[in-house]
C-alpha cells in the first residue's frame, strides 16, 4: 500500500492566485512527521515546510501553509499568491517514529505550473 | 549557510563499470542518507548511515551497493557493477540528531548517473 498518495499529477494556477496540492498518508504509528519538498527543473530538493503529528496548529512558512487534517490523514500544501518561480514538482513525504533518523517516504509528486 | 555538496554533478559510465558517488554532508550532522530518483518518478530511499554503520536499507540497496565514510567529511555510495536501470539522480542527505521526528533532512544537489 502507498504510504504517501498525491493524486494530482499536474496542476495549473494563475499567477497571484492560491493553490492547494493534495497529500494523503497512511501510517499506524502515532508519531510521524510530514514534509513538503519543491524540486525545480534544475533537480535539487528544497525543503518547504514540516508538520508533526502532535502539532496542534497548522504549520506556516511564508507563503506556504500546511492544511493538516489528522483524522482524514491529509496534509495538503497551500501556496498563496503564486509566483512564476513556484513552477516545479512538489513532493509530499513522511517520516514515521519518534526519532529523526528514519528515512523519508515520498509521494509521486505534483507538477505545478504557474501561468502569467 | 551550510549545505550538502555532491560530486560529480553528472556521471556517465558504461554498463558493468564501478562508480563512486561522493557527498560532503553538513559538518555537525550525524545521520546520512542516500536516495535515488529515476527520471520522472518519485524519490526512493536507499540507505541510512549512522555511527559508521548502516542503520537501515531498502530492497533496492542490494549487494551491488555499498556506502562508506572514509574520513571525517566524505560519505560515498559505490555501485560495483552498474546496470542500465541504475540510471537515476542520486541524492545525498544529512540531518542532525534532535530526537524528534521533525528534524529536517538537508538534501544535496544530486548526481545524475547515466549508464550506457
């Protein structure tokens, strides 16, 4: 079974609009962390935002926010005021367990295209 | 800002040849990882390394692969006899230990391996 599911292979958004990228996850571990990474065409992996399973509030980092719905096991990324530079692949990832040394499990990604 | 570096950025090799991919993790980090991403696919975990030994490895990490930390700074991935299906982007990542699931893994820029 997939641990991380990203159902949107591709998304388009108008510049300056907000966009939501979906991510659902599957785990039986009560302790886990959820991450979003951006991968531009140059190929590097850029960390965007993190949400812990015990966090009471949704994470925010500048224009990025994470809509964390624990009961639904979803961790959607919201990008506000989209910019042309936001065009990239976006990966949702999860780490299970209490410690920070377990590997990340990635979803298949969503390709976001921002239109001027 | 400290960063993970990887060399070479692109490696072309003949099938059956040995390759060594090199990484310099962030200096005070204790956990090291290799991931790979076949073109157009998701990022997959290969191996994690801590305290000079493998912590965890995936099914992909078979006997053809090995990792080493030959000195205090480098972390290497060796593929003994490359196959066509080893063609991928290989990412090195590192993290420090905070005992929390939320500790970020910092990714290097990747090495694109092409096996002919």
